[in-house]
């Protein structure tokens, strides 16, 4: 009997954490189709395809293009949502 009470409390706590309310307020992840780019003109990449070339400004002001790094062994792309 003494083992059943903590086990029962653990199961109830677990079920309360994964109930239907736990997913509320979350947005689906995926590409954002902005007002200036129609959804039909977006370039979608499939698994295994090469990433399309793009140019971005680095934090120190340099301009970086993906094609500059194509012949290197590994390229890791990290996109931060915020700027610290």
C-alpha cells in the first residue's frame, strides 16, 4: 500500500503535465510567408538538397555569403531570433 500512493501521485502529476492544456498557446513552427513574398514564389528546400545561396550581415558588420563556405568540410548555420 505504501508504494501505491507515491506511484499513483506520480502518475496523476505526469498526466496533468501532458494534458490537452499543455499545448495551448504554442505556435506551429515553419516558414513565415511575409506580405511582400507570395507563398507561391518561396523556394522550399527538401531534405538532402543543397541550401540556396544567401547573404547576411554579421554582428560585426561584415557581409557573409553561404557560397564562400561551400567547399569547406562542415558549415553550421545558427539563426538566433533575438539580438543580444
